[in-house]
């Protein structure tokens, strides 16, 4: 059941991110064509491209975590015995959950503050931009919690499942 939920989350997340990326590239390409071929600039395209970039960045942090592609300094941890390495990994995941929880909290606060303030070009509430912080951190917390559980489970095992 847990693996099925994570697989569905993976599929949704990757589909949404790829779709947003395609739309972002398309809009920016269209803007370049409008500006340099037709000498006419669209008022909303640059801002919408930035908006999508922010969403892609915040939603993408959890994929980076899932694939273990975030930068880590493991010079000391790599030399530790397996049990101690897994304890450090679990502590690291717990710290990440706390940091993302705090960031998520302030994202919710910013949504409340910004809900009546629109973007100039795309005419939607700036709260939609901050929603990316909340969702990105929420998904990251799910991924970090899974890694935390895996680290705890593998403390007494010789082979690494992470």
C-alpha cells in the first residue's frame, strides 16, 4: 500500500513537472518570436515563465531528494560503521523534515498575507506563487519521512536499502 502511494506520487509529480516545463519553454519561445520577429512583446509571458520556474523549482526538490541528487558532504559519515551511518542518515532526514515544516508554515503565512495582491502581468494572486512553497515542502516531508523510516529499519541490517 505504502509503495503504491509513493509510486502514484512519483508519477503525478513527474507528469506535472514535465508539463510545467514544456509550457514554460513554449511560452518563453513564443515570447522570443513575438519580440524579435513581430517587434511586439507580450505583457504576461515573462512573468508567467518566472511563475512556472518557481513552481518547477519547489516541486522539484522532492524529486532531487528521492534520487539522492542533493549536495551532501559525506566525508566523515562515509567512514562510519553501517549502524552509525544509518543513525546519522535518520537524524539528517529528521532535520530536513523540521526545516521543511518551518518553511511550509511560513509559506502558509505568506499565502494569507499575499492573497489579495496580484502579479502585475498575469493578474493572479501572488499567493499562488507561495502555494508552490507549501506543496513542495509538503511533498518533500513525505519523501524525507519515507527515507527516515528506511534508515531506522536498516540500522540492524548489513545491506543498505536506501
